[in-house]
């Protein structure tokens, strides 16, 4: 009886440890894409929709703030950053949190 209970507890502990390792591994791969979208004349591009794609699939959509700022939490990887008609290749490294500013042509909204 004692051995049977010990085996069950041991299996539960192993299961919890494996779950913890998997969860922490996914968290540490996250990065943050943040910065500002500005027009070529340095004015902020307010309320502009940003589309973030990976492998031609939409990953996230966000809207810039009044001062053109945006923040997107993503996993590390290579992304395509689209705003208006502009496209940029963005690489997010593990635990990255550096600002990335983008300049676009705002002449035609």
C-alpha cells in the first residue's frame, strides 16, 4: 500500500516538473516588439493598424497610439511588419525588448 502511494506521488511530481519546464521554456522565448511608427517628416502615425505576419500568416494586429507608439508581445522569430503599404522584415531575438521605429510615407492615408 505504501509503495503504491509513493509511486503515484512520484509520478505526479515528475508530471508537475515536466509541465514547469515546458511552461518556462515557452516564456523565455518571448520577446517584445515596441517602438514608434513615424511619417517621413517625423510626425507620429496615429491610429494606424499594424499587421504582424509570420510565414504569411497573421500573428497579431494592433493599432498605434496617438504618438505612433506600439507594443506587441511575440515569440522570437522572423516576422513581416506591415503598416499602410509599407513592409518591413523584423527579427525578434529571445527576450528582446529594444525599440524599433519605422518610417513610412504618410502622404496618402
